[in-house]
C-alpha cells in the first residue's frame, strides 16, 4: 500500500486525525517532511452524491514537504506522500467503502488562489455541480495526471494515464 514519489490529497483533500508515527515517518520528518493529517468531512445530499456522505481517514500517514515559498513567505510548492485510506460512508444507508487514496503529488499554490497538482497514484477528488471536467461526484482518480483548480474551485482533471472510480456508485 506504500507508494513513494512526490504526493497529494488531499483533497481531497482535506486534513485532521492522526495515527501513531512509524519509524519511517520519524525518518521522513527528520528529512524535512512533516505530518499532514486529514480531517473527517461531511457533505450534504446533492453536493457530491445524491445522498449525504461522510469521509474519515482510517489510515493516515501522509506527510508534506514545502519545496518553495512566495516572496511573502506563503507556500508556493509543496509535496505530499504517504498512506491514506478514507472510509467514505453514505450516511443515509450506512453503506461504506474504504478508498485507498495513497497517491503522491506536488501542488503549486498560485497568488490568485488557483492550484496546479501533478499527481501519481490515487487521490480522492470531489466535484460539485458544474464545477469540474468530471461530472458532480466523488472520485478516486488513479494514475498519472494533472489537476488544475481555478480560484473559483473549478477542477479540471487531465489524465495522462489512469482511471476514475465513481465512489458515489460504490456506496449508493
């Protein structure tokens, strides 16, 4: 389940609960990596899926490393990596799916609030109605791809090689 390169998610992002640090995590921290825990989240019916959804990390060993900053000191480029499994639950029925979002990404934060993501591996991506190149939904996007997020939140996913898994269908 370990994927090592440069990272994301999340989406994702997306971040709080902590897991016990492993020896590997401690070594990574010593090399400039810091924990980037994911917070549980909730979205109402119709926002991503036709029903309300709750997401909560069940494995969260994501770390981040700031690669560069803007002149004002704010983060410009940051790398993410590490194991992340999010339990996605239809809160109306209790149906759930454990989504392995253990991809890696380098995220560029632009002064206008937009972002450019260069991703390898699976990342959880939520898309609102008319807010992305994918239809409204919650997806596990896997492979090699880029994602542009506009200042208004529009997400444009460009798969170089990969797949999208519609998680709303898995928990309907």
